[in-house]
C-alpha cells in the first residue's frame, strides 16, 4: 500500500516485514535502531510490532529541514 491511500484501509500494527516493505527500513537497520532505542516499537515475547501511528509521528518529528 502506498502512503496516498486512505489511512483507514491500512493496518495499524506492523511486522518487521511490513516496515521493510512500506517504509524501506531493512531488517538489520530496524534491529540496530531498536537496540539503540531510536525507533518506537513494542515487543510481546519474541514478536516485534510497530504502531503505524507512532512510526509516522516519529518520522515526522525526525525529518531533516
């Protein structure tokens, strides 16, 4: 899905693969950013999930001007 589509059609909780596909962050980059606490994520057991709303806000807050 592209960012042009309505937010209501997008699932809120994303897997590592979803973030790689939709945002372009490789698995290794995500792993490094999680370890350094640079990216917002949730973890239940061994499963990592990203909240799309938090991820979008984080990207907006950290954009270069």
